[in-house]
């Protein structure tokens, strides 16, 4: 059974009041949602509060939850909205400007089997992209969201996601010589 079907089964069980289903969804997505929220705000306490509120709300309102095809995209979109709304209500601006919030740090690339210099080079290349391109790269390759999930999450068209990712890859390929040095 693929992840989408497992998620949909958990969603149906959650809507029926199954606390274990909520727990499965929570444990499956908490870390990536937390990381995403921290990228947006830089405020761990705020991120954790919003996550707790969101999952509590989901359980309390489980009977009114609609059918969702992409659970992960739904969670990211709901969390993002909740987080940004809380920031607006507190009259706080986002921790970092959108230009900086999607900057890639070399330590975020530790999963790659490369030395520190290679990770720094790759981070610099990614950071040379536009903020929107970096955000989509982050969602696509760090959080493994499909282009359809990203489109749903950000309320943009599927074509816009594909075009933006394509343009980002074209820019990265323009530096193929540097990328080949990394390998």
C-alpha cells in the first residue's frame, strides 16, 4: 500500500474518532512540519504551539473535516495558514525576509555523501535561485512533496509549480561544471 493510501486510510479513521490514526499522522509529519515552520519563523516555541493547536483542532473538528486527497499538502497548507495568521495577530513580521527564509545551509545537506566544501558549493548554487524557487526546491526535495501537493498547499497552479521547478533546474544546470566538481 502506498503512502497516499495509508494517509487516506488514517484520515478516514481520524474522522471516525480513532486517536491512533491521529497519532500516526502526527508522528509521520510532525518533524517536517516543524522544520518548515522554523524555516518560516525562526521561532521554535511558536512553531510547536501552532502544531499542537492544529492537531488538537483536527481532532476536535474531526467530524466536520472534508475528504482530502493529499493529506501531507493539506497539513502543510493548514499549518502555514495557522502560523502566518498567528504572526499577523501578534503583529509580528516573519522572522526573516522571504529572501532569506529559504536559504540552504551546508549542514542541511549532510544526507549527501559529500565533504563540507562540496556541501557549501551546492548550498551556494541553490541559494543563487530566487526565493520562490528555493521554497519549491525545499518542498519538493527536502519534504518530498509532489508538484500536485505543492500546488495545492500554496494555492497555485500545477503548471506554475512545474515551470518554477524547471527554471530552477535550468539555472542549476547552467553551473554544471561546478555541480560535476561536487560529484
